[in-house]
C-alpha cells in the first residue's frame, strides 16, 4: 500500500493551472476565530487506486501511479480539496481478474475510500462490474470497451472508446494517401471486432477499398500464412486492432518477411511495453496516441518537466492518464461540495471542457471522451507526433 506525499511545488504557481479548479482552500469566514489549544488534525480525502504491479503492464502501472502521485502532491500544495489533503491508497491487482475484483472490494469496504481510479489492464471488466455493485465512483484510465449508462452507472472513462480509435485510424489512412487496406485480426476477439468494424465503416468508400480481411487465432504463434497473403495483395496499409503483445509478435514476423508497408494500431500500443516488445519492427507504425510527448501546449510544457524532475524519466501516456484522472476527480469533488458517492458521480458526469493534458475533457452519457486525438508514428524506436485528428 502506498500513500502520496506532500512536497513543495517545484515550478511555482504556474503548475497549479491544471489542478486549481479541484484543489482550492476555501476562504475563512470574516467572523471565524482561530481555535484555542491544539488544532484538530485535518482528515484526508482517501482515494483508492488499483493497478497491476505484476504481469504484462507493470511499467504502465508504475507510470500511471507516478502521474497520480504528482497530481496529488500539486493538489495538496495548492491547499487540497476544500481544504482537505488528498491521500492515495493503492492496491495491486497482480494482473488477475479475481484480484482486481478483490482490490475494488478492499478499497471500498476496508479502506473506506470515497472514489476509485484504475482499470488499466487484465481484470478491468471485473473491477468495473464490482464498482457498480458497490456504488462507488470509478474513473477508468485504460478501459476502452464502450460503456452504457444503464449498465455501468458508476463508471467513467478517461480514455476514448474502441470505435473512436478505429475511426481515427481510418482518417489517418486517408492522410497517408492509402487507397487499399487489409484488416488483420482475430474475429473471435470482441475488442478486435469492435475496432475492425469501426475502421471498415469509416475507410470503405467509392475511392477506398478494404480488401478481404485476414483472420487468425490469437492463440497462434505463427502468422506466416496470413502475412504471405498480405504480401501478395500488397495493400497500402494494414490495420492491426490488437494489444501490444499480439501486435509485437505479428510485426516482428511481418518485417522479417519483408512487409514494409505501414501498420496502423490501437491506443494500447501507446505504452512503453509496446516499444520494448516490438523493437525496430515498430518503426513505420501509426497509432492513436493517448498523450502527445512533443506537444507545445502550455499545460504539457508545465507537466513534463515537473514529472521528469521528480521521477527522473519522461512522462508516458499512462503517466498523463493517471494525472488527468485525478484532475477530473478532484474537480468533481470540489464542485459537488460533498464526499458522498452520488454527488461525486453526478459531478463527474457533468464535466464539460475541462482542460487536460490530452485536450478538453467532456463527459458524455457513456464515457469520458477526449475528442481530439494525437496520432503518433514510431521512428527510431520512439513515438513521434504526426498530427491531431478529430472525429469527422
């Protein structure tokens, strides 16, 4: 279990810009008198965090926690939320569905947190379901499956949904001048199905052709047959709507077979794990980013150096998502003027055009959606900003 620490703000008052809406100390009443004797300790606002510190997303989990800790420290240095300091209570899910469900239960029942941030990898679905059972606000930073207000009334997302990702990649294919595309995916995978359908609907026009899709089993380790077919058909681009592990295995084999065309992927590729697993095979790939590392936006220019100075490394997409999640939550608590679940969730749902690192954040009936998406290209093993796409 970890807790955030209160430290001086390193970059002056300018760094409060992102958190000032949710982290303000109320002005004292003119008639209020200072209490005599020893002051009563201020009770903290306990916020739960569940992340996978074991398994395939351990680097992203630590980066997300770093972002959360930085946001909490800056919030507390600015006076906390309604004068109360934020404290993060963190539990490890071990990248296990059962552990994710238990982590949610423990945070609410044992730790008595007022809201939860998490849902980054395996087990997100179980944790989301449990949040609705426990009636606790949950801000999901990595869950991309489309939500429904009626079935998930207590969950909001700080990342865009699958159909949004596929739509943006189709527009990127237009930008690249692609006329012929092949979708390579496992049709038994619901995540891949959702993305493939979105991409196809947007890309297929009188001018643009989606060639016969290539299917594979996600359990397979050999993609030779599918890649040979793609090589013969020679499309302008290949859309590969899978997570970083599956994509890495396919990309390595594709490049070794001489397939040099661009591969377009998913937001799950925007992670340090994808670059580490794929190596040089990732060069020439495009993906919908969750954070633009080259942004010259004022908020990013303030966030990045503070993060680097504190943690000794550059922020990643999970870092930015963790940071933004706490911005959304503390702003909602401030506006709700309450620490009860219902007012907090209601305030989260009313979030509109809140400035964040990835753009203006607005909550629609189904999810928190960032409408402008930075498209990234991998060059020399690093993410490079290409352009910003908005759904059209």
